């Protein structure tokens, strides 16, 4: 207990407190590697101004949650104290991402831009004009931003200067990922491209039966992704050649999680699927009472995932057995996150829940 | 003042429901009559509350299972869970469905189901075909999910104004996700393309709400899925919050403008359908058109002594559906006038045919009358009823067919359970014989010339589960059913040739409904194609001499009866099939045996909120005004409450003085509708005496309305109130307890255009009396009469007449007003007052512009009807002696904006019927024509 208190001690500059207007978006500490086993205890719950926009961000010592009301909240993961709230004056159009101190936010409308917002200084470092609503990825100083209409840009992360641009001229529904020095992009037609990170040139391509809808997950040997037709597919990580495809009964959830060789993904058929990552065989299927749209989080052989039936589930990765579940107020449609030792999930009723060990 | 009026405009309709004084005589309008009484129950499934009555329990169980199955399908498609229970109300017949009180509108026969958004209710009837029922249910549930998905997405992003989808998109998506693309879809689009009637997305307002809009919308959704992927719809809904206009959401989602997509879709249709002209023709190019104006369908040959062609058919050339007789080289003659009288509320032209006896003297048809179908036998020459049959267990009747001796009639009948079977009725005894008894949709029976067999179309084969129909023969000796052919297509409307060796029928086996002939042999049937039409050929019947076929052909958006006199020779390819015994039970109702899974409960009629709204306004003269209104009803809409609370606080009145409260209760579940209410009103907008007065009224009322049929009703209402008027009237200050009662009879069989009636007639006569209850003094007795007649001169032109009179006598008579666009034109609004009143209007109504679209400055605004009028008015109001007739002559224009919002501009010159005045009086107002 003492260790946790030290872990989340706020820095001396944290002069603000909950509800005072300006917020603290920066804290120091060391991320814990000790996550509790289920069953978990409810640590706290907080009502936010609007529904979640993406899953909570792991800011090491803070829980950061974006809302559809364009507000970014910061909470103490253990006590639930609100440490900050920043409301942006523009329409945020997609889930935020965080790289170090910088929160990256896509906005839409007349002055659409990707904002690089420094949470320490609480100011915008730079803007990249355009509607980039898919979560960006970064490698070193290179930040990759992408639009739903297939425009991909590499920008200098420090300055926002454009490095290269490539227009695929096709819809892109799932955010790209990086594997080594390759950018993996799956498009709305089902074509998966491996682009060279330094200049955006295409190195390989393969295709699946329908549009890519699940953000690819990169492993040592494979790249896994999900499609609009309800398939999970695995490509060879180096060559991009399709290895296997398996049906998950409908549109998969936005992201997958991997632990102990098992991929977990939610589906609109109300189930969570456990798939052997190497072979593609469905190891187990766990049925909930609602559409599973939120992405799972995996840790220590356990998948945590929320369903629109209003439950948070903990499932054993090896056999899909229910280890624990908790009734929430409202449907879960966004992903679950671990922030240190705290599991965070938010419902459509605007309530942010934190679970852990008391 | 404007704000006051806006408050009143919301509250007044409900206030008027409660207040009997000024609206004491019933208004016009057709009736929704609850002829049938049911004991309703509720079946609870995981996501639905299914409401049904005992006779349709099997159907309800089927609906419950189908609804659950479709719920899971739609949950996947929308990636969305509807977080509420969905009320599903099932009716075993369209006739019962038309009696629903869930929505107040009268439901035409073309409405296959509806989703109501206040309580999220879905209501639908069984039309006979279970697969079709399933499709309609699926269609309506798409609406439920669409509405809920959009609402939740907007709510999630803090947007409180609902942003509805364009109707073509919601209906198109509902069609797309509820069924496969059909032959009918091809027919509608191909015809629209060749007739240059295809509406682009930008022109969709031209076909708003039509079947063509549904099919074009479905085609657009198919094209969207092909172009952007099946998940484009899910993405579209997910992005719904990101822009206010559908076009912008579309652009955000697809990366393409709606205009560019529109072009691409139209191009794809041309590419798909234009080549078809090389292989096929429009019906009018390959057969002789035998009918003219309007929709003309379902011909039946009238056999005669000579070889001339005589046939009967359904026509709506004059608006109403009627049965016409067409003799060769003569003008058509209407022999049965439908939809005007209680006996022929509907002739069901879409679902039934007309039968003619072999001697050519009698015809038989089914018609809806007083809550059920009856079978009418009609003398063609005399044009009058020869006999009428109705059957206890049968609600709906269709497609009668005479036996060769004319003594019996085979028909397709729907029982209370909703399932449709074949029956034979003996005309002399009225006895009924049931031929089939199962869940299959047995329809369109046709008796063979030798009397041994009845050919019919049915879904009683494996393909029937998918909604396909095939042809069967019912062999009367031995009660065997033989199957003529089966495949993944629809065979329908069989008709025997005069020699009994062939059957002509309509089939979409080659992707378009064409005519085919089946030659019957001992154990096989040979089928050959007769036509290659671009659009569709239906309802074929042989000429009496066997040398030609009459049929209904679809072209340019309508149907005509055509004659195919050059039948292809036998060299046309013939496909042979074995004639086999029909399977006894080719498919079953899914879930029928799982009924026990669902909880059954008696119907409790819990009241839930329909409307709750409030408004507050500030006015320099009247001060603060505001009010709330609430409406509650049960799921079936049979029991309703309305509650109005408003306050019009003036600077000179206290709080209680300005308070208006009214509570009304309506019981609509039976043929006898009754209501009661309590009110406490202090309104200053009363103008009974020709000026604004203030009357405090406190009391209650009881009302009864008894509709005899869709067109006729008797109403009466009794009210008791304490009345206090704030001004002196003829030297007296009026105050006291008043009892008021009235009775009136109303008939309405008028047919409407968007601006008002165009054909038919309506009248209302009544008598009312107001008595000072305490002093036993008669305040007034009032007589009322109003007769209106609309004579159609052409399809869209008519001559309208109105004769209206009111006469009130007693110590405190009622006063009536004249003047303005609704009564006596050329005179200012309510400028003539009196306790007696007479009014005569004559008006020629004609079209000016069919459709007016204004593109500036707000984008396209579509006005559906722009019409003109020439009129002559005469009338006056007086107290003691009638002095003179006042009149006016003039012209006007009408512009329909939707509903009651019809803009009216009249220019009139007064006349004393000797000369015409020089001054032109202009009147700009709104409302329907009289």
C-alpha cells in the first residue's frame, strides 16, 4: 500500500486540484509491473461530462480519459481524485494517443488539424492541418498520421514538419501500425500494404476478403488484423503473405489483445473469441448478453473486456473461463485499459470506473 | 402576441378536445371502426413484448421467434444493442390492422406495417404469406434500430436535436436489409429508366413516399455496399454526429460527394438495364392496350354469345377503385362503384380478382364491409347485387372462381388465425367446404372447365419458405394436391384455357414477370414462354375463344389491361416437368414448438407517456404565458388521457384567474367510442359574440361516438359547466350553470388531393341545445346542416359545391360568423355575424403546377401541389330578418406544403347578384379547401 502511495505521488508543481479549471496533466512516478489477479475491487467511479472517446490513456501515473465533449480528464488512478480537466475548443473526431508528454488529438471541421498538445505545459506544440481522426503512431522522431480517406503523412514529431505524404486514395478504417521500419496499413478494400517508414514506398502487399476494420496487431512472426466480413487474419510479418483467416461471427471489436499465445477479440455476435495466434484455430468463445465493441486488455493470462450488456468480464486466456465479472451502469463500447495496477473502463452512461486491489 | 399564439397553437387542439361549446358539431373525416373485439395478451421474449389475441397465438409465437432472430441479425449489422424492450403488436389480418388505435391515421391497404416512434412500437398484419410477414417485420425492425442507433450516437456526442436520415435512405436500407433484391425491384427500376421517370438522389422528392422511392432507395443501398463495403452503413451511423446534413456525413464516411455517387449509381443502372431492350419489349409494344385512363388491372373475360371481346377489370380512373365492364369498341362502363358505400369499403384490387360465371351473367368479387370481407354475387346486366355471402370463421376473402355450373365458388380465405386456405362456397345453401387447412398461403384458385380440378398458386413447397410460389392442382375427387413445377421463382395467377388442357400463368422464372403456358398431360406438364416484356406481365386470362390472352401490363409507372392476340407457336422451347404429389408438410413454422420459452401475461393496458411538452412566452400585453400538455395511452392506443395545464397571466388578473386546466379521457377500443373530461378554462380568445370576450368555464363532459362504417357516424355529447362571461350582453351579465348537449350525424366519402377534396360527398346534420340548468331556462337551440359535393370532371379537375346553414334560437342564441377564405370570400375574416347563417359555395378546382421546387435560398423546397380555383360564393348571417344575399366571384391559388398547411390566396369581387363590384379583395390564409 505504501509503495503505491509513493508511486502516485504528485510532483511539487501540481498546484491545482480537482475542479479548479486548469488541470494537472503531469505526474512523476514509476509504473508498477504488479497487476492484481481477478476478482478485482471497485476503487472508484467518476461521472464525466460526456461519453468516452476511446479508451483511457496510460499516462504512467495518471488515468487520462477523453470524452466526446472534447474534454480530457486526468485522475489519480488509485484515489480517483480528479487532477485536471482540459476542454478543447474544437470537435475532437477520434480517440487520442499519447507519446511521452504529448497528447495527439485529431479534430474535424473548418480548422481540422491534428493537435500535438503538451500535457506538461498545457499548450499546443504544433498542428498538422487536415482531418486525421485515426490514432497516430510514432517511431523515434517520425510520427505517422492518417485520415479515413487514405491520406498518410509522416511528420517530424518534434516540430510537426511534413516529411513525406502518400495518398492511397482508398478508405482506411483502421489505424496503421509499425513493425520494424515498415508501416502496416490495411484499407477499406481489404488490401494490406507494407510501406517503408522512411519514404512511404510500398514494399509488399496482400489482401483479405473485405475491408480491414481492426487495427493490426504486430507479433514476432505475424501481423493480425480483423475485417468487415467478420474475419481475423494473420499475415507473415516479413512478407505480408496471408497465413490464415478465421471467422468470428461478425464485425470484430476495434482492437485485439494477445497474451500467452491467445488472441482475444470481441464481436458483434455478442461473443469474445480466443484464437490461437499461431494457427488461427478458435480455442474458445465466451458469450455475453450484448454486442462486444470495446477492445480487450490482456495481462498475465487474463483478458479484460466490456460488453454492451453492461458487464466487465475477466476471462482466462487459455480456456475462456469466466474468472470474474462486474455489473456497470451503462453499456461498454470502448476499450479497457490498465494504468499501472488499475484497470479502467468507461460506459456510455459517462461513468469512468477504476478497479484494482484495495 | 405572436408568442401567445404560438402557445395557443400547441395547446388549442387539446383544449378543443375538452371543450364542447364552440366545437360542438362534429367535424368531417372518415372513421376508424373497431368492429372486432379481442382479448389481448402479451408474450415476453428477451427483447420484445409481443401483443396478440388468442386466435392468433400461433402467429404470435412465430412472430416472437422471428423477431428475436432478426434482432440478432440487426444487432450485428448496426453493431448496436437496443437498450429497451420493443413492443410488437401482431394482427392476423389487414382488416384488423386497419382498426388499430396505435396511430390515429387511417391505414391504406398498401401499408404492410409501421413503426411508431413515440413509444417505439411496431405493428404489422399477416397478409397470408408468412415469409412476407417475416420480411415486413424485418423491415420495421430496421427502422427501430436505425432510429435508436442515430439517437444514441447523437446523445453520446451531446447533440440533442435529432438528425433524421432522408426517407429514401431509411426505407431503402430497411428494404435492403430485410430481403433479397426482387423481380419487382428490377421491374420498377427498368420501367422508370425506360419511361424517363427515374429520380436521381437529388430528385428523390419527386417520388417521395412512393413504392418507386423504396425500390430506388434499396438499389442505392446495394450500390453503396458494392462500392464501399457492407460496413459502410455501420460507419455512416457511427459518423452521424459529425455533420448536420446527410450529404456531409456521406462525404466524411465514403470520401465521395453524394452528387458523384449519385452519378455513378445512375450510370450503373443504365449499364445494367439498357441492354435489356435488345431482348424484350414494353408491354404496349408487344400487345394491344385495351384500357385507358388510370390504373386498370385484373381482367376477367365475360363469355358471350358472339366472339367479341368483353371483359371486366378493376379501375381507378376516377380515383375510387371500381369494377368496369369493357365491351369491344365501346366506352368502359362502371358496373360496381366501390369505396363510397359501407357495403364496398374496399374491393382489394391488389390482392384479389373478379370471377365471372360461365354464362357471362354474374360476377363474383370480394369486398370489405363492416369489418370483414363478404363475397358478392353481382348481376352484370342489372348492375345490382344478386346475393352476398359471409362466413363466420373467415375474415378476408380473395380471388373467387366460379365452378363451371355456376353453383359454387372457390376462393381463398383467411381465418381469424391469419392463415389462408382454399374454400368452396355453395351459392344456394351458403354452405362452406374447406379444402386446405395449414399454414401455407394458398391463393388465386381457378376452377377447371370440366369442374374436376382447381389450379392455385401456393408456397406449399420447399422454396415457399423463401417466399416463392408455385402452381398446384387440387383434384376434387380424392382431395389430392398435385405439384406442377418447382423452382427458385414465383409462379402465380393460373388460368385454365377454355378446353382445359392448358394453364396460362405469370412467372418470374426468367427474372422478369412474363406470361407462360403450361400444357397439361397425364403425368407431366410442358411449359413455354409467351412474352418477353421489359417490365412485367400479370394476371393472364384466356379469351373465350382460346385465341388470345388478356393480362395486366406494367408500364410508365402504371398498369393497363392488354391483349396478346398473337400467341407464339409451339415451336417455342418447351420445358417438361413431372407432375407429382405435393409434399404434405414441406416446411414448418420456426419456433412454433418453443412457445413455452416465452412468458405469457394478460394484457394490462398500462398507461405510458406519448407526449410531454411545455412552452413559456413573454408578451408585453398579456404578460407571461405558458403551459404544458401531456398525453398518455396504453400500448394498443385504445385508452387515452390528455392533460393540459396552461396559464395566461395578465397584469390585471390573479394567478388562478389565468389558469386553464383540462383533462380528457378517451375509450376507443370498441365500436362505440366514448369520452369524458373535466375542465376549468378562462380563455380570452372566445369570440362567440363577434368580439373577444372572456368566459370562465368550469365543468365536465361526456361524449359518445358510434361509427357505423368508415364513412358514417353518429355523435352526441353532454356537458355541464358553470359559465361566467365578463361583458354584458344585451344588457345582461351572463353567469350560471349551463347544460349543453348536441347530436349529429356525419357522412364522409370524399377523396382528397393534398389541397382538399376532389370527389365524393360529405354531410353533417345536427341539433344542439343549451339550457340554464339552475334556472331551467333554455339558452338556445341550434340546428346545423352542411352538405358538400365534389364532382370530378377529369383526373385532377372537379366542381365542388357546399350548402351550409345554421339556425340558433332562444334567449341567448349562438352566433355564427362569415367572411374570409374559408367561408364567404370578398368579405373580411369573420366580418358578418348572426344567430342565423346560410352559405353556398361553388368552386372549380383545377391543377396549375404539379410540383413546385424552389431552390433558393435554403436549398430545394418541394411543394407537392399548386392548384387554382374559380369560385362563386353567396350567403349572409343575420339575427332577426334576412336582408339580402351577399356574394362574391373570384379566383384563387392553393399551394400544399404538407398536412393542413395549404397556403391560399384568393382574389374576389363582391356582388349583389345584379352587378359586380369594382374593388378586388385579397385574402391570404391557409387551410384545406372546403
